[in-house]
C-alpha cells in the first residue's frame, strides 16, 4: 500500500472545488491543482456530471451538424467533428453520434433520453477515474469525490471501485482524510425551483445529517462537513430569487433590480451551529464565492464558472483542530 500525502508534520493542505458539471477542461485543471498548489488532498464537492447530451447528427450525403448554445454548427470535415467534440466536452456536455432517424426516435422517448444521459455520464466518470489514477497515483495524492443535487444517484452509486488508490468516492459516509481529520459528505440540498434529482425537505435533510455524523461519535473538533448545500443566510448562498412557476424559472425583478436572497439550507446551518466542525465545504450556489465563519467553523464556497473552463477553488491548510490558512483561487 503506497503512502499518501507529502510530509508536512501534522499539517494537511486541501484543494477543494465543486460544481464542475461534466466539464472536461475544468476536471483536468482540478487534477492538475494537486501539483500546482502542492496539495496533499483534493476534494470535489458535488455536481460532477453534465446536464445535457448534444447529438452530432449525420444527415443526407453524410453531412454532419451539431447545435451548440442554440447555434447550428455545420461540420464539414472530421477535424470539424473533433473540434466540436472538444468544445462540447469542455462545456460540460456529452457528444453522441446519431443518424436523423435515431435522433428523431430518441428525442420522442423521455425514457431513452434518460438512459442515454446516464450512459454518457457513466462513461465520462469512468474516464475521469482513470485519469485521476494516472495523474495522482504516482504523486501520492488522494482525490475524494462526492456528488451534488444535479448528479444521478445511479451514476454516483457506481463510483466506488476496487483497486483504485487515488480516487475515493465519499458521498454519504465518513472517511478519514489524514490521521486526525474525518470528512462526512452530503449530496442532497433543500428544494430548488429547478426540481433537480437530489433534493429533500429540510426535515429530511436533518435526518440525513444525523445519520451521516453518527460515526463521529459526537466529536467534531477536527471534523469536516462536505455538504453540497451551503448554510442558509451565510453569504455562501446569495443568489437571485427565482419564479418557479415558469419553465425555465426566471429571476424575480422588483423596481428594475433582481431580488437576491439566501438559498442555502436551514438544516445545514443548524448542523454547523450546533456541532461546530473544524471546516464546512460547500458549493451549489455558483455565483456566491465566499469564505465566512459560523462560530469557530470556517465555511467555504469557492463558486463555479465551469462553463468558461475556469476552475474556482479553495486552498486550505489544517492542523489538528485549527485551520492554519485559507485562500480562494481561480485559474
């Protein structure tokens, strides 16, 4: 068994990011952060898979096309197709080859669309696990990955693998990240106007959290809460209030200004207030990059701009019951 982590005495340097949403470029930057920031541990906080499959459709005469961001791209050559695949992957989407007939049949069948999305997401996650093993295994860095509200449970449940050394699927359980610190990870969030796959009422979240932290035995001084939802009204959760009666939901505007509010979870805030872990790692609200404290607990949301190929993160050094240093990063 290899020895993981660089020798820093009892200090551990964490690089944390969240909400890559299937972006190939952003995931690769996340893995590269281990060397760039000299991190001992990488933690991915959720919303890992992409949201959309984009067909590359072969029509009459072998001509191919793809619709990217509402614009139809005519793909004249194989090089055009490969460039489109790369663009689609970097945006966090999944390219799939189809004939006109296959496209029409699949589009008309929601079950087929869901099955296709799950297959493509699983294939990319398999490739990402292999890449993590290839890049992080030789340098002795562990990569902990939890899902979020947009992730499919069927995909995330299949992530734990025998034989992986660097990649560790950690959602829904307590895992040690070094000799002193244990992390618990919760992918579910409070209800949103988007009605995403993994949402739950606050009372259910409270029960989930109770069950999740039980293995800690009431000892939270060196615990890390990797909860995808940020605490409500914490500055990590500020975003436009949306009208959920429209499809898609639209920002509510009053007096010409968007109405902002704290969209985080009350159950998560109560868990942090009552238990006072060392560190709270959160994501979910892309536009609310911030660091704050609730009592002794440092809480962090690095935010996300995955669609632009930018990786936002947080570099955090911990030692025993202390956060030695922290800074937000982007690159």
